C-alpha cells in the first residue's frame, strides 16, 4: 500500500476537476484523476485530509503539479532555494503521515 501511495503522490497525472471532484482539494483531484490502481474516493479523501493538516494551500497546489510533471518534484527536492527546501521538509512529513494514516 505504501508503494501505491508513494506512486499516487509522485507519479500521478493531474487532470482538471470533474463534476464529482469540484469540491475536492488539489491533492484529492490529482489522486482521483490518477490511472493508478488503488486510487479511490476513500484513499484520495484520506490523503487530502492529511494534506489539509500538514500543507498550506500553496504547498498543495505545488505538490499537485508533481502529478503531471514528476520531474518537477526532483527539481524542487534538489533545489538550493530556501523556499523549496522548506516546502520539501513539509512535503516529506505529509507523505510519511499520509502513508501511516491512509494505508
């Protein structure tokens, strides 16, 4: 399950919201749009709830972009920009918390 969650967080494809996901947050929309096995309302909703607790809305928007451009995650992770470093610390906490809470 951790592998599925990690895949959803890093390598999913982000598509515009459908009528069913209009009220969903950016992470949940990206998760639900994922072609990965295991992407469902329960899991994606859980991941979004963790994102709401651990990431700012701006962080969530940045993380959602990783779903359509996984290479961007690598660039941010390796960046020497202090804002990126701070974001990555929060993002890692989010990932660990989501893996624990949503598996």
